[in-house]
């Protein structure tokens, strides 16, 4: 029998949604996933129109996710969607995710996983209970050179890691654009939709995940200075955090959305006993590898000398730059390959299984709660609690 | 009635083909094109297997392009493919393209358009005769910052253009890898499959097209030094060319596949009376704009200050790097949008129509014939003949 | 009467001293200063030999600084040195500086100014009492693009400053090289010679001075995490510090000498309401200027569009890179020009007067004492005390 | 007996002269050379005033170089200048140089060595005849990373060299500024002062020297396209040249002074069988070293892993950028060390002897004559004649 594509439904992502479009591109790129149904908006009319413009069959462009899960559950095995992609704002992650799992659908969800740590733990428990798979799109861990960095640290190339510096400056919230009709700004600065943190929840979580992913270490203490720089905001739009890791290494995490003139300048530097590495998201195919007594090396995507993890997540030869959408697509592809292996009764490779999951989602929510608590504390060090 | 996706068939691009996979990704990304059928290999068995692994319906995975054109012609309007994508080596472009046009299918074709200038002219005539559309994938003109560069020159920001320097060094043919089973190397160094030029046909044409596309000028004279650097080759693997343009500007074009250690380092610098610009394919979202009496400006993809052409060819906000595959996809998307406009009876915008066509294909083949002729001449300047 | 060169004596800087050689080059470059005498080592024999190899007249190559100050005082006006340059390790700054002032000599001194804050205050008081001039070589504020940055902030180009991030990673103390005969490492890791801090005293002070110099702000609170990373050291070799400034801006200061693979990567980013700037010491002739809604601009040394302060501190046209030694020389030149103005009875320009002085030296020592105190505190924020 | 400084006289370089000031800085930096006398202008009054402002003793600030050579010849051995530095425009090199040699003085001279090839040959003959030393300031060969590049090629790290691409774009002559009182522009565009070539003589010679110096190869054929881009000029202000080298390698040399927006962007790329290198004058402490099958390495000034030639020409540790003035000073220092060795009866090391000499000067003048001849020829290839 012919292989089947993996079939995806989508919750959210209708007209004017930024991240929904990104998810669809990521799902499309490799031709392995079929976007077969959706509940694209909480407004049923918008949902329908969006479905049409996205070529969804009319019958499978649903008015609500509840309707979608029920209707899809009733479809035959070879038609029914395999997983749902949830691309709504943070406050609308938990309920559809739980319901999807209850209906037997795998789940892919944008970060942060939920609105609260409590929700995240419930979701993780549900995932374990059902045996279904949850994938979290921490995009930046999908880049091949990030995977190369992680592997080199893991193999001990740099000796013991001593210091991790991650910074994520953006400038797009430098003005109070949430008051000028910018929808992306509006929900991200609204506690009801974003949760207890603005900047740290939106991008600080990415920075923390990247730091732990590459270094293989866990944050154990933090000392946070969270700031509301633009007057009138309810949530932090900027923050600086000192870190301690479980092997004794120290670190800094900076995240800001008022760094005027910056685009999306996520950068990480990791230093070990024997050398260090440096990676810039805006120049993602380059990994600078520094040594104590030898010239810096510039590792580049697409070369034979890279690890299997880097190679597995690359589509083109060196010098043909892949970017953000391909990094995103790597997460989709690995997730879908893992699902396909499940369907085919084969064992997914370690490279396929390398995508963020529910446990990472819990850790991300814990980061948010800890960093906010530390920000309020007058004590220097705050113990990271899960 | 619901909008339809544009349906694509493919000739070539089966197992182990590099550029076929790139074409499919480019077609997939935006979810606007359906890959519905193919004749994926000249070997019918490989064609079938490839079709299966790419999720083609068995009935539409054809054993030959002739079979495909005939069978698809017989299908109903709302099922039949709209266009064929031809991704075979150069020698196998002309015949399927002509046949596709004769059967009423639009054509997308990899560059260089044909094996000879004569074929190119016949193909252009056939396009004009049929009124169908032919799109040529000069990938690099699909980058948003290349389009920005072209617009800025067009608007006269730099005054009269005085000098154009384009270089395209690659290192992947530094060793005689065509003798070691490298299939990509094998056909590109074989005159029967590539035509009268190796390096200049493969990448020199890209460089020449980019120079003319950005500057808005036409090459009128050239002085070529074509070299066979690796012993035993039949075709040039390196070359340096002096240029004159139709407004009196001078230029240099360098293309090499023996530039050891280089990846795909296509770079262009254009100088006018008032300033200049610089673009590097390996850092594609950055356009350096230089002025006589003011600081250099760094234009970046995704900003509001860019031209409509740059914006139209971008999917993500600034700082979320798009790359080679998106540039490729821009050509597919513009072509498909133009076809969709035709189907819907609307007029395509100038931004949609901005993709290379049959006339560009003829010019590319003329470049190859002229540069080879100049390379053999002992005269300094050779007039560019169409 | 012919103009005279400004005459310099030197304390320290004999054989094998790194920074002494740098000071001499800085004094030599512009041909305005004559190196006329010295007490080049605390070892009289080494002092003599060093003097000889540096072309000092035998009679003015002294065995001790006490001897030098006394002998020089007795020389005629047109022969006697004008100022003394003190280039010994930190612990040996205070005494010769006080003695020089007491003998009527101006003083130039390497940073940090003294061993303790108390000494620094005494020295500042003596400077005020004598009316003589003390210059402190915070090298990095001598770079033309640092001066340009300061002027742009001062002119309000970026609006109110919101955030200042400065980092100064070096890797040269990654190994315990003080145990392997590295003299530079030996004194810098020795509290008796360096004072209460290692890394923060040696390079953290540079970073703090740069942050305040460019932003025009003053640090008011800090939260320090100082680390001894290499086992067996008595002083910090690494640290991360959160900052608050007097206008409410926040900041981060990182300094490390165990950042394996780094050279001397002092970097600063400043963000205001309307834009920001970025400067890297290792690429010193470039100043990146970022805007909310316009392309980044790259300001470069040597251009007409720069401020008078940047131009005054540059010797060559744009594109002829000046570096660390010229930045150092700018401090010498401005100091010497100020002295020359004094001798000639003219008024020094603001550009000449732009060099670090005793008050900056006190502030640097206060930074060291505050950052060490904060590092020991369990409170998050520590008030900066002078 | 105490060591003496090497004593320098100067011809030209009075008020408003650009390159004279550079030469004096280069001579001053290392404190090894004493600027003791000069004939600083052809106008005796300007000569006197300039001498005064540069602290020359009144008696040794001469009204003409003839006067200087005669007067200095009459001074005692331990006072008389050792060498003369000639920093006048091209047309005024030959006569003072010959006269200096005839009076027994060593000569340092700015490039190009003379106005014509014929003069250059006479000067070379005179150097050989007198046994004196002539040093030519091809500045760019004084950079440590250029020396590193040369050594790596020499040691065969890249195998046989196949291709050399050198470009030298400047923008400062984009406008006809010679008509607006720009003195630098005025003499460089005047055949009577510059010779038969403008751009190629001024900067093309640097590019050619750099290409031969690093590659160790000699140009054997060239094909030149020389252009007068700005209307009304008598000499080339732009040019593109194809090259052949004596081992069969090919190359390109581009030099332009109408590349609007460029500063002094001399860049070279060399490709061999096993890898290649890339160096940019505006980022001089970085040497990119590329390999067929391994990550690019970034060699940086100041490291232990460098060759003795690179180390010998560096004053500071890695990360403390040295620049144009230090490269210039390296030539002075090596020349002066060679002279000092002569005075002391010791043998100069190969590192000291590594500065351009009269033979290089003849080759540079031959380059100018050949490139101009080729530019006028309708034949493609022109044999390089000495």
C-alpha cells in the first residue's frame, strides 16, 4: 500500500495571523504533511473565509475546534487528521490541546505551551496518560547549526562548560504600538492573553530553551531584573537575568522588545575550558567555534564535516542559505516523521525524535513563573522550581 | 466557486536529483501549488518508485513525459495539470518544453533554458505563438533584496551606473569528482549533457542575469578568459570576463567552480555616480547601500521602508531570515499567481509578473555562446550577438 | 621662540613590560612628546639596561622614581620633564603619583588609578590642591567612533537612553597561566599587586567607564555575580553585573577573562527611544547606528559627516584603519596638547580636554569597591557609593 | 657605546601634505628613528614654517633637498642623517633619490618609485652601484596578516596556486574634485605629476604588488581595460585587468577611484588546489583561510600560531587592533633595523629584510607601462615586459 502523507488540522491562524502562516509554510515545505482541515478562527465567519482562501475543502473548514475534533473523529482512518496544530495566542492553547488529546489526536503547539505552569503540568500528564505525542515549536532549536553546537558540547569538544550568555533583543515594541491597532502587540502586552509575563514569556523562553538545549545544562538559580520600559504597559517588555546552571556554570540572559533598531537578534555564546562557540540567529548558517590556541573555525550548514543531527535538518548544499522557515519546518518534519514511524511500525531515529516536547513545555512555563518571581524578589538568588 | 490550487506536473527530479527536490520545495512552500503528476525519471521504474515516495497518485506517475502530456491532456479541466516543471539536465529541456507547449501546458524550466541558442530561439517563438507562459528559474533574481537593488537603480538613486562587478566563486569542482561517482559533477562536465560551456553555462549565466537584472543594463561587449583548470576536463571550470554595457558602463564577471573553499559565493557590486550597492547571496537579507557623502546604509528584508517588489517577495518580519528556497519559491509563486490571474480573468500585478521568461532564456543562451566565442578569440573585445 | 616638545619621564615599563611599550608608542606616534627620562624598573640594573636600549641619555636613566623626581626638579625649565607616565602594576601607582605632583610634575597613569578607593580620593585631592593635571589611560574612550557615539547620544539622536549592554570577554586567563611563569597573569591574579578584584579591576573598569562615557549616564545601583572560575585563584576572573543608571535606564555589564577563545572583545550596545548604537573594539572604525523605521547606518572613521570630536582623534582618511595604539595615542595627544596650551598660555579646546582625569579615576576605583561589595551581598540591589 | 637612533631626513611632506604626515608617524612609532632634518617643501618659506611646527632644529630645516644633502654630508658621523625619506609626488622622486644616493644616503621612497620605467631602472642601477639601500613603501605588504598569507602560500599549504583575484575600489575621485581645490586629486590626475597612469599608477600598483607578494608568482600576461569615467580627465580613473601568472594561474585585478561609496577597500583572494585565503585591508587583522573539506579558519594578528614574519611585524596582543599606520611603520622599522644592523656590523634577519626595494620599484613601474600599453591594444593578451 502507498505511503500516506501525515494529515494536519489547524486551530487558529486565520486572516491576519502571523504565526499561523508560518506554521503552514513549515508544514508545507517538505511535501510530507497535508493540511486537511481547520478551525481557523474563533469567529466562525472568519474561519470559513480563511479556509476557503487556504484551499480547505468546505466540509472540513470548521466553525470551532470542538466541532473539528468531533467531526474528524468520525471520519475513516485514511481520511481523518493525524494531528492538530494549535497556533492561537497563549491563553487559547490549553483547552484545545487537552480536547485534541482526549479525542486521540497528536498535538503540535506554539510556545509557550500554556498560560500557566499549572496548565502545562496537566497537559504533560495528559500526554503521558494518552501516549500521544506533543511537539512544541521552539523554532530556534530547529536550526542545523544549533544542533551542531549541541552535539559539539555533548561530545566534550569544549571541556566543562563554564559560562553561557544568551541575548534576545528585539525593537518592535519600542513604541506603544498596541494602542495603534497592532494586533500582534495587543495580545502580547495583555495579561489575559499572554499570562504573567510579556517579553520573558514571548522571547525569554526561547532564549532559556536555547541556552539549555545547546549547553545540555539546567538553570538552577536566577536573579531577574524585569522592566516595563514603555509607560502604561501591564507586562514586562524588557529584562536582564543572571543565571546559575547545574554544573556550576554561570550565565546571563537578556531579552528585550524595546531594543530600538534590533530585528530578531537572538545570539548565544557558550564558553568551556577548551574553547567556545557563538551563534547568531540572523546569520543562522554560521557557527563560530573558538579555541584557546588555534584559529577560530567557522562551521557552516551543508558540509560533510557536520554531525548527523545538523545534516538531517538541512535540505540544500552549503552556500544555499536556509533560514527561519526551514528551522520551523525541521520541527514539523521531525515530528511528522516520528508520527509516520508510529504508523508504519518502525522506530524513529534519534534525529527524528529531536524536537521539543511536553516536558520542555513544562520547563518553559516554569522559567516564566520563576523569572517573574525572581523579578519581584529583593533577594539576589532565586531557586528555580519546577 | 472555490479557488483552485495551480496544478503542477514534473519532468525529471526523481531519486538523487538535487535540483528536483529544490523545485518541489519551492512549489510546496506557499500551499498554492499542487504537485499532481510527474514523469520523474527517464527510467520508468525509477519514475514509478520516485512518484510513490513523493505521494503521487499511482495513475499520474508516468513512465515518460510524452505519456504524461498525452494522458493529462485527456483529463477534465479541473483535474488536469496547469503547468509542467522541467528539472532535467540542460540537454533534456528543449524537447519536453516544446511538447508541453504544443499540448497547451505552461512551462517552468531550470536554467540555462536549452542546450543551444538555436533551441532557445525556437522555444521563445513557440511561446509567442501559443500565448502560453514560460518561466525560467534564475533563482537569485527571486531574492527580495535583489529586487530592492533593482528598484533603487531604476529609481535613479545612484545616478548613472558606471561599473558592475559580479563574481560567482564555488569550490565544489576543485577535484575531478566527476570521476569519483559524483553525478552532479558528471553531467555538468559533459558537453553532451551541458552544452558548449561548463562553469559559464552553469553559474556564469546566473551572474550575467543578475548583473543585467539589477543594473537594468545590457551587456554589449565582452572579453573572456575561460579556463580548464582541472586536468582532463572538456569544458571550462573557471573564467574571468571583462564587460561593456549599453550605457557605457564597464564591468567584470568572474565565475569559477575551482575556487577551493568557497561555497556558493555569488556577489555583486554596482557603482553609480552618487553611490553604490553590494549584495552577497550567502547573506541574502542584507543589501549594503553606499553613498558619496553619508554613512553606508544596511537595507534588510522585511522592513516597511522597502519597495513593493521586495515586500511582495517576503513572508516573514525582519530578522527572520529567508533564504535560497524562499527565493526559489518566489519565482514559483509569482509564476503561479500569474497563471491564477489568467484563470480568474484578473490582471497580474507588476510584482507577480516579475519572473524570468523565455526572452531571458534566449539572452542566457546568447551569453553562453558569446562568452565561449570570446574566450576563443585573440581580439580583446567581442560584440555580444543575440 | 620655537615651540617645544612636551617632555615625558616614565616610571616602570622596563624590559618585558607589556603596557610600558604601549605607552611609549602612544607617546611617540605624533612626534609631539619627547621621552626624555625614566626610572624604568624597581631593579636599578634593569632600569639602566632598559634605558639604554630605549635610547635614554645615561644621565637621565634613573635608578628610582624618587631619584628621578629630585634630579629632574633641579634641571632647567627647558630641559626638565613636563610630566611623568606611570605604567607600573596597580599597587605602585599611588606613591609615585603623589610624589610627582608634590614635585610639580603633571601625571599620566594607567588605570585603575590606584590600589584602593581611599588612595584614589587622596590623589584627586592632591591634584585639586596642586592645580596640576592627571590623565588616566582608559584607552577605549580614545577611539574616534566611541567619541562619535558619545556625541550622538549627547545630541539626543536616540532620545532618552533606556538600556546599556556592555561586555568584555577575554580568554587569556582560561588556564592557570600565572603558575606557568606568565608575568602578566601573575600580578593580575595577586591581591597584593592588583587590589581587591581581578577581572573587574582589570577590564570591568574599562567596561564601566565606556558605558558611562558613551551614555552620559551614571551607574546608581548594581547587582554583581563575581566568580572565581579557575581553581586556586584569590580574585575574580569572571563576572556578570546588572545595572541601574541615574535616568532609570537598566543595563548589563559582563567581564570575563576565562571566555576561552576570545581575544579582547569589548562591545557595547546602547538603546534609546528612537534608535540605538553598537560598537566593537575589535572592529573599532565602525559604529552601527540603528533606527526604528529606517535602515541601519554604518558610521566609519575618517568621514566628513562625523563630529569634531571624532575627527580630532583621527589621523588618516576613511578606509585606512586606525587601532588600539592610535586610541591610546589620542589620550596622550589630548593630554599633551592641554599641557602645551598651558605652556603657551592658550585655552585648550573641548576636544583637547576630552581625556579621563582624576575624577574618572576615583569613579573607577569606586566601581571596583561597589562591585566587589555587591558580589558579596545577598541583596539584589546595591547602591553605588562614591 | 650607547646605541644610536637611525636618523631620518625628509624631502617633501610640508603643510597640507597627506602622505608626509603618515611617513612621520610611521617613523616615530617605534622610537627607533629620529627625524632630524628636512627639506619639507619646494617653497623655502613653507619649508621653514613646516620645519618649525614639526620641531626641527632651525639649522637643519633646509630650503631645498640639494642644500640638505650638501649640508648633511658635511656634518659629523654621529649627527648626519642616515637616510632620506622622499614623500613628494611621483614626478619629484627620481632626482632627489639619485642625489641622495650620490651623497651616500640610504633612501626610502613612496610608491610608485619614479615617473617612468626608464627612471626606475636608472635608480635601481645606482642602488646596485652604491651598495646603499632603497626601501619602497608598498604599505599593504607591511600588514602582519599579509605576511602570514605569503608564508602559508610559500609553505605549500594550499598546493599549487590556481587563481588570484585582487580588487582595489576607492570612491574619492567619483566627482571631478581636482577642479574644486582638492590638492590630492589635482596632482594625481595630472600626467605631468603622476605619469602615464592615474588609478593604475596610484593604487593598481599596490594591488599588483600585493598579488605577487602573497602568491609568490609573477604576472606574465595582461589584458587591460582602462577607463576615464569622469569627463575631462587625462588619465585613467578606473580599470579592470585579466592576468596570467608564471605558473599558469589566472587572475583579475580591478582598481577604481570612481567606485562611489568605497573607502580603501583593497581585497585579495587566492585559490590553490587544496584551499584558499582572503584578506581585506579594511579588516586587516583577520585572514580567512578556506579548505576543501574542513571549516574555514580565521587567523588573527597577535597569536602564537602565526609565522615568525607575522609576529615580527606586530606590537600588541591579539584583539588589540593594529592598522594602516602600523603596517607603514613595519616597513620603516624593518628598513631601519636593516640599517642599524649595517651600522652595528650584524646580519639582518630575513624578517628585517622583508621590505620592498628598488627591484620591486622597477617591477611596479613596469606594471604601469605594461597595463597602459595593454589598455591601448586591441589584442587580448599583452606580454608583460620588464
